[in-house]
C-alpha cells in the first residue's frame, strides 16, 4: 500500500504573515518542510527521516476541528448544500486559493443538463461570489474539460473566459493537464487533456515556484566555458514544471478512487496548493465532491472549506479530509513517475536491438 510522501516547500521559508494576521495558530512542520532536500542531498536521509517522524507525531497530537458551516478557525468547513448559498456566508477576501472542477454540463449523475447559455449564467453567479471571497493576493484555478454534444465539443475554458475577464481577473496560465486514459472515440481523436485556468485579482499575488520544482533533465549539467565554468547550469532545486502537467487521472485501479465518477487526483491540487499558498492559508472548493481539494490542503498544513450537494459524496469527502489531517489517507505521490517499464521488458528490447 502507498503512503503519502508530500512534495516539498522550501526549508526555512518564512511563516505565513497572512495566517498570523488572521489569528490562526501555525501548523507544525509537515513532511514537505522536512524532506525537501531528500533527493538533492541524499547523505542527510537519516536525519530528515527522524525529523519527519517527529513532525508527524506532533501533527497527530493536534485536535481536528471540523465544521458543517463556514468557520475560519476550523481545519475543514464542509457545507452540505448549494455552493452559492454557502459562498454567500463567507466574508470578503477569506480565501487565499480557490481550486475547483465544476460540472461540465454533460449529463453526469450529479448534474442537471441545461443549455450552454443557462450553464454560463449559473457559472457566472458562482464565479462572481468566488471573486468576492478571494484575497487580493490570492489565486483562482478553474479546472474544466469539454462539453460534448453528439460528437461536437465546446471547450469550457474558452466559453467561461469572458466571465473571468469581465470580473477584471488576470490570467497567469492556461495549464494543460494531460492523462493517458479515457473514452475511446471513433469519429474524432480521443480526448486526453483538460485545462486549469489560473487567475489572480492583481499583479501582487503569492507564488512560490521552489515548492513545486521537478527534477532537471540533466541535473548535473555544468557550464563548460565563460565566467561560470564548472558551476551548475540549472537550478539545483529542479526546473519549473511548465504549463503542461502529466498526472494520471483517477480511474478504477487508482489508489484514490472513490464512488465519484469524475474526481481529480490529489497530486494535481497539491501542486497548486504548495505554489500558491502558505501554511495556515484557506483553500476553497465550491464544488468539493469527495474532498480531493480538502485532502491536498490538509496534507500540507492548510485549512480547507467547500460545499457539496450530494449526501454520499459529502460523507466520503468528510472522511477523506479527516484521514488526510491524520496522515492516513492513501494518495499517489506527486513525484512518482507515470509509468516505469518493467526491467525485463527493457532487457528484451535491448537484446533485440543488438541482435542478441
């Protein structure tokens, strides 16, 4: 079984001024804070492992605070009911990060199919409230795919962009999330990506790239001439993960699979949480589903809040969030390769290529 070795923010990063100003107690260091240099400085593994154990022991001693309505002091506020009604109970600027994946209007069991005009109107009402509750230096990430009608697709990010634009939000990235599994099409190419539209309210927004760097392609590459000859040519912490992300989608054999037909992976949300918030910050998901956003937030020392209309999804999400806080939730580690070919297969291919 898998455990969750959290991906890491930078060691020694300043504590959250936002959380302190709001009067919330700082979370104890998490695995992410203490294992950040594990791959870069492997000689310190034993020291970091001891620190990780101490951190988790400290975390587990805390009392988990859950609320069924918005409570700024709660670790997780989870409302059973309409998200618009819930959002209207939040004060202005309460959320540091909003991450969600709304219904796609394609007739799933948890949504009512409507015209595209009605869909956009409903989304506009929710987005408008989200912008109100977003902090001035916060980020809003809207993850969507395509609306499909009799084989014709409508990209929902393009359909909704005017809504965000008219609310004076500034787009920072249109991230492409690529995955390998899904429906097989016969009259068009099979869809294997969705998008995350990242917006901010202003040019003064929080972003911590070092928290989510990925391994360099050539980690030990050095300058071979000039004034920096012999020095590493790339950032020793890793490279920018770019705006094309490859994470497996949650299908039947995924360790995170629940009763929800369209949940997104925790590791995808973690990259947003780690780069766009500080410990103690509030992460909001108006369409919480089975709690993947809350899990990503709580695993990394943030607070979470959201709403869900389906009672069964609500029960699952509530339990997953509690497990995430306790450190017992099983998730797919963010740094794990999507696919590693079996060693025997590689040996056979090499043998055939060499004529053996």
